[in-house]
C-alpha cells in the first residue's frame, strides 16, 4: 500500500524554494471574501489600536505627571493620612493655596538683579486662599486672606528642628518667610477656625502655565487697565488673558480700584471664577490633552504638603469639587476693617469674622450681600461687547442676552455687606480705577 509523505513544513518549503529545489504545489479551496466582513475586521483593528494608543498615552501622562510632583512639606498640625481610593474624598475638605512672589528660579523678566532684590528665596505669601468643601459636597467656600492683614502669628516650625517665637501683630504676607508653608497654614487656621490638612504653594510660572493650559481666561475690564509696575496695559472690554498678561493681571494693585491689596483681591477672585468656569466647561473636561496639560502645569509649578503628594488624593479632592454647581462655589474676602494704627493696613473685623467662622464650623453654605466688581448679565457661551457701557451708578453692564435659569444657591448663613465676593457663576467686570 502506497503511503504519501508527510507535508513539508512551510518554513522548510520556503528554504527549499530559495535553494531552487522542487516543492510540491498544494491546492486547496479558497475562502470567498465577504466585503462587509473585511471592513468590520479592519474597523476592529483600528479601534483596538486606538484604544491601546489612548491607554498608552494616558499611562504616560499619569506617570509623567506623578514624576513631576516634588517632595511634600509636612504641616505641623496635619495628622497622618491614608491615601483615599479612587473616587471623591469622604467628608469635608479644607485646603490652602498660597502664591509666592519670589523671583528665584523664575527666569525671564524676573531674573534681573532689581527683581531678585524685590523678593527672593521663600518670598512673601502674596496671595493666600483657603478652600472649604462641605461634607456633603454640595457647596464650597473660597476665602481670600489679604496680604496686608495685620494679625497674630503663632509659633511655627523653623525648618531646623526648632520653632519661631509667636508674634502679637505681623503682616500676614510675612508668614511664608517666617516659617514656610506650615506657618501660613497655622496662621490661616487661627483666622478661619478650620483645621487645614492640605496645602500647596504656587509660583509665578504656575499661573502662566495654567492660563496657557486652558487656552486663556476671559475677563471683563470695566475701564482700561494700566499698571506699569507689572507691565500691564489693556483696553476696556472683554479680554482673554494668557501667559504673562494673566500673571500681571492677578498681581496688579495699581491698575484696579483704589490701588490697595483689597482691590487686587477682587481681580484675583474675578480671574479664578472665570478660570473655574473654563476648567469645568465641556471643552476642557472632555479633552484629555488639555486636562493633562493643566495637571502637569499645576504639579510642576507647585510645592505640595506631604498630605497631597499621592495622586489619588489630588483626584479625590478634584472629584469632590467637580460635582458642585458654580452657583454654590462662593469666593469671598476675609472680613477686615482699616487698621486704626495704619491706614495702609487692615485688621480683622471681629464680628463678621466670628459669623464666618461659625458658618464654616457648622458646615453651612454662606450667602453674600457685599459684591466685588460689577455684575454683568452675560450668559455662559455668549460674547459680551468689546467695551461695557456705564450705567447711571457707574456700574458696567453687558449687552442683553438670552435668559438663563441659574442653579439655586442653598440657603445658609447670610454674611454682612462688608464681606465681599462673588460666586463662580457670576460673570463680573473689574472695578474701575
């Protein structure tokens, strides 16, 4: 009985052909191609590659951002904490953000001898804000503490194993140079009555980087804004601030209001409200490249407390804030009055501060009767006219727009009129100079 030889392996057939040896030709039935099947397979391959590529990009973005986080600073009163799992953080959140005016390491216009002489090393805490998110994550309060506030400063760690002496009266913006970020937190805790376990410090470069990351921040100027001290010269009307102009805007004192730090706070809150609206817009939240750029700009230009250096902690706090309506995020100025000993300084308004502390301690939302800036009526997504008009009272108004129904603000503690501010939803213009 004749037995056919076993089929030659394909790799052997290939080598035999290259040597010129005869290779038996095998015939088989060809499978009939169905066009729609081929298209589906191609589509599946493309989707698979896209998913894998997106996952790879996301993994790289996360890893790169995590690598950019600097070693954290220990806060004197912060307890040890276990990093939260992925998801919104449980309970209330208290976080302090301070901006240093140091020129050290900032480069560019800040590298001159004159600029470095103005502020170097740790610098002054030129801007300080405390964020309080309610335990049920339905409202948030952002408190701006004036740099020119004269207040008591507690004993702070000096970074060398010892402590600084307490001060009965010192300008608030000296606390960073006195005892670092921990000293800013300790003094802010005394002023607000809050326990603040999270803190971050941002530099000039951080403001520039974050404004660049979102493609600029839109603000309304009631009058032309000119401040040669920070190199700012902008016409009245709607302006998109990006890069060095964004930094100059939040630093400017001489170009707004009465030229005081309190006038500058109104600019900063107007800017942050606009930035909050931009960051929470669909165009930013749905764009992973923009989100990555924003996160990277933040962590590469921030010094964090050691309680914030875990990526899951940052995400958990962001998720707690994400679900809050812009109408329920209130920016306000810490209650002050003119210092009797120095008209260029302010001191705590004890009665209003006690009311604010009570609201924060009981985790209640706050309602404002005092306002910063002049409110416009521009609806989100509309473009105000280049220059706002003046009303009989001197307040700029925006052109008529379609009616909108804002999300109701929860009832809460009504603050007196000397506690000024705005919600993140309010689209306001700067104070006239």
